C-alpha cells in the first residue's frame, strides 16, 4: 500500500464552503445556514441542487471547518475485478455540535460524506436526514421493494423502473439508485455499513428529488415454520442504538459518471470500505460451482433416483472433477429446514462420505443455510463443519438490512474469517464493501438473477435487466447471478417452468455472463447431464477465470447492450450481451498488447438464434491490437471470446 497525505489545517466558522476533487472538475458546495445543505457541481454546472443532511438534529445552525487534506492511496484488491485500486480525494471535516462531525470527500468520480461522533455518543439514533435534489426533469432508475405491507422486508431483487423522477412511484426503493441529469448520471450508494441500518430512498413529495428512509430497530421477532427464518414483528421508534463509544454512519456516496461505460468499473464503494481484517488470503479460493437447486436436481439417463441423496451429489462431484470445477454446493435440503437442524445432516446424503469422495476428486463442498439458523449455532457449526472438511457456507434469506441484520452479517463474517471458511451471501441486501473488509466473502446476491426465471413473468424483461444492472448494481459490488442455463427461450417462446427452467435470451447470452459479471464464486446453474450433451459449452465455462487483473468496458449503453473485457495473466476474455433488440457491433481490440498475435476462440449466436435461442456457433481466429471484428448479437443474444497469446 502506498499512501500520500497532505493536510491543510484551518479552523473557521463558515456559511459557505467548497471542496473540489483532485482534477477540479467535480466540487461539493456546503451551505451552513438554518439547515445544513450541500450541492454538487460538475464542470461548473450544478448536477445536484442544495440537499439537506442531518442526524438527530445535531446541526445547530453553525458549522466549523477544522481541516482539509489530500489523500492518494493504492492498495491490493484480492478477488476484485482488478488487482489494485488507487483512491485519490480531497477531504474536509466540519464540526456541527453535540459532539458530531461530518466529513466530505471529493473524488474525481464522486462525492461521499459520513457523520461521526466521538464525544458523548447518544444511546440511540432516532433518524438521519439525507436528501438528493435535482435541478431539472431527470430520468430515474429505481428498484422498488417487492413487499408493499412491510417494504423493508424483502430479498432486494427487482427489475428497474425507468421513468422521469417526477413520475416515479412513491414506494421505497433500495440502493443503488441512478438519476440521469442531462447526460450526467448520479448513482446513490453506500459503503462501510456497520452497526447501522441500510438506506432506502423514496421520491420526495414535490417530485424533484429523493429522500432517505431507514428501517427501525427490531423489538420482537418470530420465525417462519418452513425454514425457521426469523422475521421482525415489531420495531422501536429509533433506527440504531449505540454502545456510547465512538460512532459513525456509513459513507453516503453520489457517484458521477459522464459515460455509461465508466459505471461498471466505478470503485468508490470498495475504496471507502473498511480495510481487510486479514493479510492472509492464501486459503481463500475463488472458482466455479456445480449447483443443484436451480435445475431441480434434474438428472437424466442415470441409474438412480435423482434428489437430495448421496448418489445425486456424487454425480455432481464427479462432473465437477471431470471438468475442473472447484466446488459443489449442497443447497436447501441437506439438513431438516423445517426444524432448523443445521447441526445434523440428513442420513440420505451421507455427508462424511460425500466430503471424502469430493476430497479424493479435488472438489470442495459448500453448505447452504439460513442466516439466523447459522448465527444461532455459529461457533459450533463453524467448528464442526470445518473439522469435517467443508470449505464454507452459502447463506440465504436474510431479507432485511436493519441494524440487527447488518450486525448478524458482520458477526458471521468475523466467525468465518477466524475459522478460514468462505462465504456466499445469498438472500442479502446490496453489497456495501464487505468483500474488502472480509475477503472470504466471495459473492453477494441482491440481484434479479437466474432464480427468477423459474417463476417470473415475461413482463419482467430479463435481457433488458441483464444489460442494465451491470451499470448500476455492479457499482456496489459483485453479483451471485447464478448463470449457465442450457435451456434457452426466445422472446416468443420463453415460459417459466419451475421444474425445468429456461433462460430468457440465447445460449451465448448466458455464456457471456461468466465474463460480464463480477463474480469470483459463480454457479453453473443447470444439471450436469444437460451440460454433458454439449461439452464444448462446459469446456468454455470451465476455462474462464473468475478473478482478473484488469477490467474495462470497451463499449455499451445502459439498457441496450454491454461489452466487457477482462485481463488475466496476459490473456483477455471479452463478452457482450444485448436486450431483445438484434444488434451488430464493431469490436476494436486496441486494448491488446501491440506486436502480439493472439489466438481467439469465439462463441456467438447462430444464424437461427432468433428462432431457436439455443443455436450458437464457435470458431477460432487470429487477432492483433489493430484488428476489428463485426459481431452480430441475436435478440436477447450475446457472445464470449477467449483471446490467448
């Protein structure tokens, strides 16, 4: 890590303060009048109007600016979309009263602020004010809660509602949320969420902005009988409680992007998160996963009854071993979910024998569980399954982000780090930088992923979503989208079939997921016997890395299409996806090293893919940095390339 810190000290009461980014193009203007407000200017043009902030009425009409500093730091980023991140910003801290301060940071690609209290910290935080107001009629991309009765209790999975902000629904939307102000996009995110509830946003009453809302602190709980999943039945009248010691809110981030292609590679959430709690990541292994649940244990042509039993999982393990797939997940059913009996695997799976068989084949086992079920047996479960040879847990159904839920997520991450267990946080709120703090958390859901294809409706346009969320949701962090469907449907013939699901869009649209998505722990969602019928697809998926030294977005437009290029060990992996519009693109390879001839393998939509979404073709060709290539993507289509020296 290399850090440069320059402090310019002053101590002054001020009504108006300005903090510019290192390159001077972005600035936050702070106004301390009757209310504490801030606005954002980009190239001297206001892109966010004065917006009020406060916490528990800490601001008393005065703000004292105590210091400003310039920081530039570079740090390693294990299992991230690039090998390191450089964070450079200017910072200003203001004293507000009642022991509270607020720190602002101005980056070249966004503004962040957080509240801090180091004096007599109140026992509870009643509320926090955060407004985001805009100067013109802006477009909005909002993902609304799917629970109208208790909007804070849901899986953080929904498509984007794209409308002028003044026409947006007055429902709670979860982050990230994006606003387009005359071609400049502002994306609201948060980072370093600890001991505090996550932020929702809601359209302001006058339709000119968004305002924050936070889940209240839980008072009482009950459990759903089918999984023993805990849910909140009543709440307190405050949003957070403290231990009376130093306290800080998460970073509130407004990322600023001129070009859509800058959005998927914005690093502010990761850069603002708490640094890693360990320097030893040698035991953490990213990779791909043979997965059972999405394909409904749907093996065919075997001589045993497929299901949650030893023979089925032995088949998954053998498939993984044959194809160089690192993991097999045992999803729901390996223990009695209705009883929440995580400490006793069912006899039918013969877990000890399965683990021994997997070990002999060089495959690791990961176990699914419900968040609170694991939390209630945290130490004994970690100790038992670590001793048995299990490598980690896929944890599901948190489905909330109040302070108590956030603390549970941190508690489990701490225990897993201590026991050197990896984690996949499924059924989880949007990422807030925990993968920097706990590099053993390899993935997060909080995305409208492939599981939705089992039950959703055609109106929930997944190809459209697939070329939207990489620009918005992936700004927050990686995605457990669970791709790899081998049954694929066109816009005319796709149907939701729970026991034999198919994807919306083409086979190559699915294959492209393995490059387009930030996903160091990623599933092969379909049945091994479906993959084995088309071995070339398995060979491609298995050969694609899950961790990269560099990621760029050569071209794309949010809601229309995306092309992603990633580098690993001098080789490049390039993929693209489109919405339901057939699309021809010219791909330029100027990111390749000059003077080198590369061998490229390309999978692309077949000539009949608009009629049969499973139609694809593949070929090899030679490329250099001066090459160009026309690629035609079918409706809901895509492509993927391996470019090797």
